[in-house]
């Protein structure tokens, strides 16, 4: 799998709005929705609170804009990978590779998605907009195609998707601690190599017989 680094900024977003989204992503990933301060985000971008609120009228709207941008990145990456894949087996590989590449290239964004899943238990019941719903529907559709073609083991598609995404997320979150526990483990020295190694086994587990 070929993995290329890129800057976190979405090239379609420019100026103050783009800087605010980049800074907000970093703060939300590190401190969560409640811990991130609008004043700190604005100040880091050379703006006052009024300047930030000109672009995003509330903290909730800023947070949603960050999540929407991450979802759009994932959807675009997935669509690009699937575009050249014709048969179900190739589509499964393309989908898994797309998620792996995004996780490696955008670890900060991946951590924010994980934090949102952990922190949003009290908010998701009232949410009127779920940014990642299209991505999840596409991924489960690819998994269903793979199951019908005999490429993937049986089971609820969401279970298989959870196993793969969960493996990548845990690998990302646990690496610093594992590196302290087992110093000198070369695989843990390289975040991209570590996540890729976990992804290979996680992907293979989806194809091994019946659960």
C-alpha cells in the first residue's frame, strides 16, 4: 500500500476560515469539544472572538464544520479508491486501503473521530446531522458485496466494519503507551508502519472462515 503525507488543510478552503478549521481540529482532537476554548482557537489564528464568530456563529457550529470536513475527506478518499475497483474483492481491498491511508496521513483527524465517538454518548440521541453516515453506509455496502461474493466472512456488516475501524483506532491510540512498555520495539518507532501492520492483520481477520 502506498501512503503519501499531505498537509492537513483542505486545499478547497482558504484564508481565515481554513486556518480556523485547522486550529479547531487540533484543539478538539487534543481537548475534546468541552475542553477546547474558542478564544484559544481564535488567538492562534490571529483573530479575536468576534472574528471567529463571523465565520462560525457558535462553538457547536465550528465543531460540526470540522467534523463535516473530516467526513468529506473520508468520502472523497473512499470514492477515489472505489472508482478504479470493479469486482467485489478489489472494492473491499480499495475500501480498507482508503481507510488505512487516511488514518496514517491524518492521525490527528482520526483521533478526533475516536474522541467524538467516545464523548458523544449524551449528544448523539439529539443530533440532527451525523457527518459520517454516508461513509458508514458506503463501507457497509462494500462489505455486503464482499460477503455475497464470498470474499468476506459472514456476520453483520457493521460488526466487520467495527472490527476493522476499531483495530486501527486502538493501534493509533495505544502506540505511545506500548512504546513505553516495550522500548526498543522497532515497529512501534514508526507510527505509519505500526498502523499498517495492525491493518493487515485486521483486514485478514475479516476473511478467515466463519465467526
